[in-house]
C-alpha cells in the first residue's frame, strides 16, 4: 500500500491505525520515486510485547530483533503523522502505549463522529422524484464510515434502514424483496433499485402515451340542422296575361 511521498506528510498511516482498524506488523521499505511503501505482517505493534528470548535460542532472538525493528519503524511512522506538540508528548513512549494514549485523547471525538453519522443515516429519506442511485450511494457511504469507526450495523439492519427510507413508489419493491428473502450486499441492492426505478419510469411513460391516445379521440361531425323545405309564396302563383 503506497501511503505517501517522502516530501509529503504521512497522513494516512495513523488514521487507518486509529479509526477502529489497528494495523499490526508494519514493515517499511522505499523504492524508486521516493514512495513510502507499507506492508502489514502478522506480528508487531498492537500485540503484547514479546519477552526477551534466551541468548542461546538463535531463532527466537532473530524474531525478537525483527519485532523491535518493526516497532521502531511503526513508532517513526506514527510520530511523522503528528503535529509537533503531539510528537513532543509521545516521543519517549512505545508504539503500543502511544496508540492507547491517543485512543483516550480522541475517543470522545470518535463518539461524536459516530453520533453525527448515525443521525444522518437514520434521518435519511428519499423524497419526491429524487433519483435513487445518488441517494443510496450516500447511505452506503454513511454505513461504511460508521463501520470504520467500529459501529457495525450488519447486512440485514443496513438493508432494512435503506428499504424503510425509500419513497412510496418503491413499496412493491420492498414487498417483493422481503417476501423473496433476497440475499445480496448493499451494492447489489443498489443496482436492483436502479433497475426497478428505470422500470417504473418506462411503465409511467407508456401509461402517459396510452392516456394521451385515449383522450385524443376523433371529433364527430355532430348533428346537422335539417334543411328547410322551400315554401311557395302565400296567395298562390300569379299567372301573367
């Protein structure tokens, strides 16, 4: 995973480690172009500190030495991502202690962020003729952000939240979805809803054409007034002499 250029600030490392996704066993190498490449192993920061092995155990000593090197590398990455004030406070701590300390410092902010995200999610409602695609993408983003902060809703609850927030025009979709017990992830559900929306639009268009066709009837000629029969002048016809 390419985290940053050496010239820039390594700003993605610590948030990824801190926001509910504590990554362990960082090994850092550099390659052409000055990129900082970070890979995750099985052991390292985030795990209990290893005990110092016996001097006679060469294999254990090598593993322990690698563990210390990775801890030092991780500590450097964390400190680089901090401002100068936080660096000063944490420069003499081990990486595991730094992370625990930062959790205590910023735990309230994470709770506030979860509250704001959940408030936006539970208060979402598809209104009017708004397209379902952008709306559902926004809801999925909120759900995924909550999961990053350690608040997992689960697939069924996430789907129920989405279905309950749809407009009345999707009522038949909701019924069919629940009756058929559809097994899909949120992105597949998004595609299904977009297809259903397009189907609704197509049927509505056909219905409008039919309505127009029914109303555009040919006009009848209507009743014509009866022609008056020619009448003879009163008094009869005069004959000329």
